[in-house]
């Protein structure tokens, strides 16, 4: 086992510490470390497929970062069978927010933006850094129940989870009390079954392999995002047609429907989400199912979207993804309001918009998931000669 001593200089895009080994001039990704940590590390055999980087593990922390703190969760440690759901619990919250902002800035620089020309507001903090999550997905084999460790790919049995809100913590305890459970046992070839919990369900709805309707995992921060969108739409100087991509079951649609827009085409690929949206009967909203990752989707939608002035989108981690023919469909677009859960795919899409004449006029970062590397990006793009917002 090759060992070396070094200091963590920064975090990777996935939130791992990066430390250079002076002996071979290679950099290593290290779980459970923070910028400023000085320690003894050991190189580990974990495939990466990159000649400039590899993985290492922390053996001994010689001098901790000034931002380090002792995590209050008993399931978080350096052991392979430890929970990896909240790895940033090792650092103070102010430092976490700074690193989330750094992740976004790096992603934007990497695609070509001069970030000194962008106004990047501080990350809007979560009002609660514990007890905030309103949903989760657990894994079980009928004997154990917990989360899967990224370090071992094994189920980490849980007794509690302090980032869940009270309703979900009670559901978790109810599920644990049902162990061992023959109905939850795995079949041949399976590693585990999943159980989804959220604060809209009752204890008798705890079932294996049943998907729950999607909703944002932090209710307080979701309400803040909705308020932000309401403010952006209220500044619109005229009534226009809006297209919403990846509308889901209407989390943002309800806010758009309350604005002074003339009509809303709400598009989503998940049929169950569209059916839920239809039952909500929002005024001016036309929900329609389309595969938004179909290479020909913008051509298929052209007649419906070519007169839209405003686009609102909240895609999954893959981002917009399909750029070819996009602006042939959206011919009259003047404003884009983008909600992103992935700074890297947001930066890619933002560069595409920029190359087609759209400027970023506002960037707001928001922390939906404290103690993780995740950060939400809220942004407004305007085409100067057609600006509405």
C-alpha cells in the first residue's frame, strides 16, 4: 500500500477532496476530506479511467481544516460500511455554501464563461440544515434497511436519519420495526429492494419497489424557489405565451398559471405526472406528454412553441440535452428561466444559449440539500433586443 502525506487543496465536482502526491505528482480524490485537511493518505485500487487522477483514502488526519467539525450523525465515518448520504457534515455550514458556489463557478469557467463578468449571488441557505428532507429512498434485503454506501455498495443499516423531517423519521422507525420481513426479501440476482418514503404517505403505504410521486425534497426551499419565480414573472412587462419544459405534476406550473401570461404549454415525458397535472385544472394551462429527449422533439413541437416568448424549464440532472433544432422551434423566444439541479449540465446549456444571443441577467444559487455537494441553480436569460423580464 503506497502512502503519502499531503494537504487537500480543493473539492472535485462530486464533492471529494483533491490532494496531490508530491512523490509521483498525481492528484487523488479522497472521500471524507475538506480543503485545508493535512493528513496521511493511502492509494486505493478503485477504477477511474483517468491517467491524471486516482483515488486514495485518508489514513490519519494530521492537521484538520479550520472548517472541520465533528459530525453529529453516528452513521457518518471513514469506515467502508458507513453512510455516505451526507458527506459534507464534516464541515461548518458557511464553508459548505462557499464550496457549492465554487462548484458552480468552476463549471461555468470550464465551458468558456468569463465568470468575472457574471453577478453570482451568494447561495441562499437552507433555513434548517437538519430535519429538512421530506422524502427519501431506502434499500432493504428483508433483514436490513438503510442507505447504500458509495464506498462499499452495501446497505448501511439505519436506526435513525437526522436530516429527515419528523414525518419521514417516524415512517423510517415504523419501517425498521417491521424487520425482519419475509415480504421484503430479495430474489436471486437482486442486491436489494427499495422503499420510498415521503411526508404525504401513511404508515400502511410502506411498500417495496413502489415509486412515489416526485416532489422537491426540501419544502421550505421549494417554496422559496416558487416565490423567486413569481417575482421574475411579475416583472414581465407584457402578457405572453409561456412554454414550460419538464413540468412534472405542476410544482412550477401553478406559479406560472397565476401570472399574467396568456397561455401555458406544459410539457413532460412522464405520463403519470401529466395525468396528475391535468387533475389540478390550472387556468390557461395545456398539459401535454412529449419525450423531451427525442432528437426530433423541437421539430415535432414547432407549431406549438414557435410563438412563445418565455420558456421555463426544470430538467433532470441531464439538463436540456437536445440542442439540435432548438431555436428553429423557439423562433420568437425572448426570455428563458432555468431551474437546474446540476451545475455542469446547466453550464453546458447556458453556453448554448449564450452562443444563440442570450445573456445571463440573473443567477441565484440555492441550497436544497445541506451536507451534500448538490446545489440548485436559478437563472434568467434574456435576448437583449427582445427582453421582457
